[in-house]
């Protein structure tokens, strides 16, 4: 009886190890025999930044469908493997490892939030799998290695754009900064905003921090109110931004709030309501842009999902399109060759504008500034790099 | 000075809500000697009950108004009281004679079950929702810019009324006397003809109703952990202690966030807890208990 059980055990161990070694096969090898190209995506489909993940995933899926409708890439159909990281730290590493080793994807698309892209980047780099982040704007993301790209502008540019806009267009002198101390995105944006604003002769009246997940901001806002600023820069994500706007009004703060692309969400106005009227934020694109590329995309997106695409959806679309273009140029899905083709991307006509990948694998492109008017996002101006 | 007073008002409002939740922890502990970790989830359910009830109530009563707001709060409290009683009946009652550790782990299980069920897209979903305005909003700006909004006044008023009502129930009614008897000695209370099951159900219902009221007053999910800390700080099992603990944690947190850095608000609030427990292990108002081994 005992020996028998031992045999079963060793057989099981053997089976498992065979299975694992099968999974660990480099994706390039197994691909030769398959007739689809597997592309991985990780996104925050649930949790506090759920609308980001849902939007970018819808955009990515639309691009994959468009590509497949036009006979795919290299004569093969694309297959999108999407994993939800629940907006939680720690999850991206798990799901990206799964995508690479168990699903055998040839490239990874994701994520919107910089903190979570930073988690996945070293894993993609280690496995030599090209990763394209649609909307992570923190500079550190692409510094993880030469396989990590993005299709959006970075925080130094976005921070400077908002500093110039608040100083020159809004004519603010004295602003307070309310930063999410737990988010790389927010910290980066705040840093570059402050540098730009002070360099332009402005003054920082007060600096306060909160932590993502907080619901009560009255303490921070009371301290800001005491400093009497003429504007408040809130480079956070929409859930907290909405609550901050509400509570600021409740405390009797009437100066405008402004922030970055973390505001861009269909959930922002339902949370913050009328308290957000007349506030500003910078982002990647506006569906009100009249260029044919944008209008085509908006029309297609509306037909498929029955809603207007936001910036995250447009960037998700561009991330998949730029990957497909690189695969076509490279003539293969081999990681190293796709990487080289991505790095050489110039003037790619994306929905979010002309994308050129610079030496640091960042996209250099224009930003737009939107305002909130009657509960709608309204185009104000475009800022070139 | 104005800023300090304003921070104090903010802190008291947060503290009152923590106090309401802490009472539920402390009441259950007082009677059953175990921490009901699912209590924080009842608070969340209370907020969601209010979220879904508000549009329904708005069909009969004007909204936002004091009457409409109180109606939403009352129904949510009733719903959560029933949920609290059900949880006790299904999860904890079968374990009445089991070791305390088993019940404690079951409580954690119930808490996770509620959280993950509610996160499902077909239940409430994981995306944040904005709580409707159910109480009228006024803005009272005192001299030198001190602002007190109607929400804060309602928080203070409701907390005070509920605390007085709780005091009345515990000290002046028959069921309250039974609760105290049970907390003193459950076996002796049962021998004296007290129906312990009914008293325990009532305690769960009462605690859950208070948590639901807190959920309506403070939109969103606040970690129940903080209220638990407040209960321990005040001396777990002691009702005024739980209220005091809640206010202390709320005020400390707000002052730390306003004057030092909100990054440290939890660290300092919990640090104070550790110091107080080192000096007075039974909590601020807790009685020393000699444990027989």
C-alpha cells in the first residue's frame, strides 16, 4: 500500500513538472505552430480605478477587432488575453507572470496606473516581452528597461503644461497642492507642476497629502483654506478628486481645482457633481476633436459600446495599433525584433495624435486641456510639446 | 485659532461616526467575549441600503429633507438590524459552545463573504458610487470663517440622540437589564430565567442598527478596523468607553492630518493606542479583570 502511494506521488510530480516545463517554453517557439498571435493585457477592470481599466480595455479590444477584420497581422489573427488586476498593488505581478508563462503571450499591453505598470515592467523586461503602457505617465515606468514603451506623454510634460496653463491662462499667483502620497503618478505630477509654477514666478501656498482610499479630506482642505490660495492643484485619480471637490465646497472653498489625466473618467462627475463646475484638467485627447482619425474612432466606438470614448479608451486603441504596426514592420512576433521596430516608431498617426517614440521609449505628443461645464467635459485648448 | 477650531469640528464629526460603529463591537464583546469582525461590513451594508433606498423614499417624501433623510436612515437601520440578527443566528449561534477562536475565525469568514459577495458586479459591484444627498445642505459660516455645515450638525445630533437612546435601553429597560446580567455572568443569567438567545439577538440587532446609521452619515466604506481600535482604546465591553475612544481617534486623526501629515495619520493614531494600552491595558474606561487560569 505504501509503495503504491509513493508511485502515484512520483507519477504526479512527474506529470506536474512536465506540465510546468511545457508552460515555460519561450513563447516564440510554440507560436510557430499556432495560427493566432496571443497578446496579453492587464487592466483594472474592478476596484477604485475600474473605469480606467474598462475604458482602456474597450479601446484595446476595438483595435484588435479592427485588425482582425483587416486580416490580422502577418497573416494571423490576434487573440487578446485580458486579466483583471482589481486596482490592487501586488496583483499586476501575479497576472502578468500568468500571461507570460502560462498563456504564452508575445507582448503585454497595460496598465493605466503608473504604480501598477511599474510592478509589471521588470517582469516583462526579464522575459524579453515588449510591454506598451497605454496611459502611465510617470517617467519611471519606461526606465525599467528597453522592452518597456508607452503611447502617452509623461508627467514632466503634463506637469509643465498645467503649470503654464494655470499661470498664464488662469493667471493664478498662489496655489495649493494636494497630492496622493501613495501614488507614483500623483507624486511625479505634483513635483513637475511645482517646479514649473515656481519657475514661472508663482508661489506654492500650501502642500498637503492624502492617501488613495481616503474618504475624508476635511483636515487637509481646512489647512489649505487657511493658507488662502487662488487655486488648488489636485493631481489625483477621479474617485478621490470627486470627493475632494465635494468636501472643498462644503468647507466654503470657492477657488478652482485643476489636475491631470487621472481626472478623466465618466465616474468623475457622478461623484463630484456640481462641485466640479469650472475646474480644469489636462489629458490626452478630446472626443470633440474634429480630425477624421478621431471622429472615425468615436463613431466606431459608439457603434460597438454605445458610449463616447474617453482618453483611456483612445490610448488603449493606440497601444494595440502601434504594437500591430511594429509586428508588421518587424515581420515577426519575436520579442527582440518587435522591440527594435517599436523603438523606431516615427510619426505614427494615432487617435491621440502623432506619436513618435523617443530615445527613452516615451511618446512625444500634444496634450489637451478640458474643463467641466454643465457636467460635461469641454475642450479648452491643445498644447504642443 | 479658527483653523484649529475648524479641525476640531471636523475631527469630532469623524469621531462621532467612529463612536457609533465602535459601540457595536463593544456590545457584542461585552456579552459574548468575542470580536465580531463582520461588524465593519454591516456598516458598509448600511451605506448601500441608504444608497438604494434614497430614490425609493424620494417617491413619497421630499428629498433632500430632514424627514426623508431620517426615513432612509430608519429603514436602513431596520434592514441592518435584521442582517445582524441573521448573521448571529446562522454563523455564530451554532458555535455557542465552541472555543472562542473558532467563533473569531468564523467572524473573519463572514466578513470576507459579505465583502466579496458585494463586490460582485451583479450585487453592488466594485466601482465607487456617489451617495445621494438625503439631508438638506445648509452652510453656516460663523465669524472669522469658521464653517459648520448641516451635515456635521446632523452627525452630532444623530450621534447624541442614538447614544442617549442606547443609554436608556441599557440602563432603564428590562432587555437592557438582561443584557447587563448576561455580560456579568451568562450562566447565572440563564439560570435566573433570562432567554440568552433573545438577548444576544437583540444585542446584534442594536449594534448593527447603529452601524447602519453611521454608514448613512459617512458615505463610503471606512475600515471597521479603526472603530474596533476605538472600542479597544476606550476599554472593550464598556459603552461610554467606545464612544470616548471613537471621538479620541477621530480628533487625533484629523489634527495629525491637518498639522503634521496625512501620511502619518494612521501611524500616530495607532501609536497613541499602543501607548495608552501600555499604561492602562484594560483601556481608558475598562475595568481590570482578573482572569482565572
